[in-house]
């Protein structure tokens, strides 16, 4: 089929270009409409969980969302077609790329219908790379059907291209075209403005719609909206389970605690596993000798978002976006509230960025306390500890759950004025531009260890208050980190965190003091995902099977020696198994690495480990 423009009287080049722009704009807009129709196939319209507000938001957001993607797809045809004498390159590339784009959307729609998450590079690698061959069998009939669908899409795109040429006049004018572009830009802008506004309000009717927008990256501006007087709504009720992406928990929790111990959780930012020693953390070291010490413990991610998520949910970080979209809080706080625990929840830094107020603490967000932002970071940690000590001292006979998230050990490693260095040389500040493969890390590492020493001194005061108030014998105490911190330990020029999944960025101390349990060192692999199921089972009396509400394991049960652990970051997902780490990047490339984080040549990820990870990531998704 010839989809080139009809032959006509030669026109001047500028007019020809405007005609081609008009054709490409119309072709892109119609394909955006088709993309919207595909997305609506998985969107509840007649019974939307957001009601009229949710549907109104979708009416604005969907056109802008798919026009933006369509414009990106049309960028290459635009560059190819505007400056060539013949429009064939423009038409052929536009037809091919839009067909591939719609084909990708159709695949994504099927994945979303099955698993309630959108297609990503890691899933593509798992399926087509063969790691899930036993679970996702692609027969020759499936491939044949896929080829037939793709051929149909290509044919339809060719017909659409031909029809659009017939609709676009040869003398296309500039003004209507510019007006159409302005309308498209306005739709994109209004959609993003609505997103930022309702995100700042925490409006679940709107945020729950994000799940239906493939690969949405909502622009948020909470601080700016707050300055404009836009404030968060009170806690929202749970979403309608009929429309939830999640089946979480699988069964209602049955919990009844007869002992009702207090629970104290202290999380230090960027706490390395080897920072726990008698010199750097003397108070926690003494506690560790009286506690269960998990020596091979790993955070669920190399960034705060995923580390705290795993610790407070007992789930991998891959569930973050679904929990955020639906503002589903941790089941831990549901159980604590039902058992009438007082909650003392403190963060040195705001717990709204990342959005823990809309994930883990969604149902108790009104009980979150943040240190005054005007204070220096070290003083904020002091404020948090003093406030929590006052709560503990005044607790009386009631039972309580306390959380302190301390920030001093976050780069650039904060200290009170005049705090003596733990070791020298110690950097006076951190010059991030000076950090490279040849830089001596000792000054920065000594400053980091000194900041950890300061945080440990605050922990010592907290533990002293616990003892002085007579509550130590009835209080479970956990001291850990959200993730670790690297100082080029691998010699590969990695600094800080969120860069890799080596021990230096995800292995953290995990000191769990449990009254009535004998102290000891546990050498098997454990994860942040294990804390909530252990606490719910042994501390809060939950009778359910752990798989009803968590992907973690019981910390007091025998550890699996070859356990595969999921770890998450902003741009990668990893599976740690024994001495190997399997890393999936955002493009779906899988790399097997050894303990030194060097590639294992010609070795693919262990299919059993990948299947375990897949099971964890889909266990609580509604199929």
C-alpha cells in the first residue's frame, strides 16, 4: 500500500514542511487516542475507586500522558522527514515506530491484567531470557499469535497513515497547527499540575489512578504546594478491595498478644555492618552482647526508601509504588492500634520524602513527629532522642511502640560543634567532587565513624532511660541501619550508597534484644523483610502463616543457607545469593557478580533464585 501523500502541484518547501508537520501531528494524536483505549481496557470506568474525582483526573491525565509518549515516538520521524525531498522516510519510520509502541502497550496491558504491575525491563529479561521458562511458557502458538497481532497493528498503522494524508490539506496553514500543539501542551501541563496538587493533598482518589498509567512518572512538588497553602488531607480509608492492585494480606490477621511487650526501633542512616564494634558504637556493642546479633543481615535496598520499606512492611521494595498509589500502610501499625499500643514515631528528617507518611505510616500519619527543620542535623537527632526519652519515662503502665530514625550519619556526616574525632585524619567537611578512585578515603570515613559514634551516644542515653524507668525487661529493642555506606571499599570508585548491592552498601548491623530469649550470634543470611513477621508472630501473637502477610522469614527459625534475597535501588534490582549477586539494570540486562563485585564471565543468574524473586514480587498482587 502506498501511504505517501497524494500527488499534487508542487508547493514551496515551507508549505510542504507544514503539511508534513500537520500529518505527523494528526497521526500522533490518533495513535495517542488508540493508546488511551488500550490503557482503559484495564481501568475501572463504571465503578472507579476514585469516583467522579478519579475519573475527572483520568480525563485530563490520560491525553497528556499519551500525547507526551506519542511525541517522543514521533521525534525520530520528525527529524527524518522534515528536511528530505521525499516524505517516504517520514511515513515509514512513523508507521513502524507507532506500531511498535502500540504493540508494547498491548503486551503491557496483558502483563498488568495478570500481575497488576506494568511491564519493565527486568520482567522482559526474566521472560525472554529464559529464567522463568518453567512458570511462563511461551509456546510456538503464542509466538504465532503475537506475530499475527503485530502484523495486524502494522497494517492498521499503514491504513491510518493513508487516511491522515487524505485528511490533511495540501496547503496546511500554520495557525491551526500551532493551536493544536498549544492544546496538547496545555493538556500535558494541566495533567501535571493536577498531579502535583492532589499529590500534595494526599488525595487517594487521584493517586490510586496512577496505577493505570503505564510508566507514569508523576511530577510532585509538596514543598512548593505547602508554601501555597496546599496541605495534606487527614489519613485516608483503605481502598476498595475490588480495585486494589494488591491482595494484601492474603488472609485477615489473627493476633492476640498476652504479654504485649513494648517495642523500640532505632534506625541509623547509612549504618555499615562493620561500624558495630566496641570503639565506634560502644553502647550498641554492649547491647549486642545481651541480644541476638544477626551477623549476615542485609537491608532490602541500598537507599532509604527501600531499606525502611522492607523493615516496616516485611516485603521487598518492588511493592513500594503500589503501596504509595493506594496509600496502604504497614499491617504492623494496624495490629499495634488494635492492641492499643501508644505510638511514638520520630524522624530527624521529614518522613514525607520519601513518602513514608503515605506508605508505611499511612494510617498513623497524624502521629508522625519530625525534628524542627531549623535545627542542624546533629541537633535534630538530639531533639528526637530527647522527645522519645520523655515519652518512655512518662509511659506508665501502658504499652508502646517507639521509632527513632537518626540522620547524623548521612553524608556529609553531621556532628555537634566541638565533637572530638574518633580517629584522625578526619575531614572537616565532605568535598564530593574530590572523591574518585585515587582519593584516600580515610578522612571521610573517619568523619563518618565519628558521626556514628555520636548517634550511638544518643542511643546510650535512650537505653539508660529505658533501664531507669524499669521497662527494659519488657521492651524489645532493635538497632539497625536503613542501608550501608561505601568508601571505595571495592576499589571500583563507588562512594556512598544507591550505587551497588555489595556488602558495603546493603549489609547492616541488626541487633535484636528480646527479653526472655538467650543472646547469641546468628550467622545465616537474614533480611529487613524478616523483622515484621518475627515481631508479629512472637511479639504480637499473630497466628497466621507468615506467607499470609510477608515475604520474610522468622528470624528465630533455622536460617536457609542458600537463601536468595531481593534488594532494590532507584535504577536497579538485585538478587543476593551466597557469594553471588545478580543485578538487573533498567534496560533488563542481567549481570552475575562475585563478592568483589566483578562480573562472572559467561554466567547467567541462577534460574531458581530468579524464580524465588519473581514469586516474592508477585505473591501479593491480584492475579
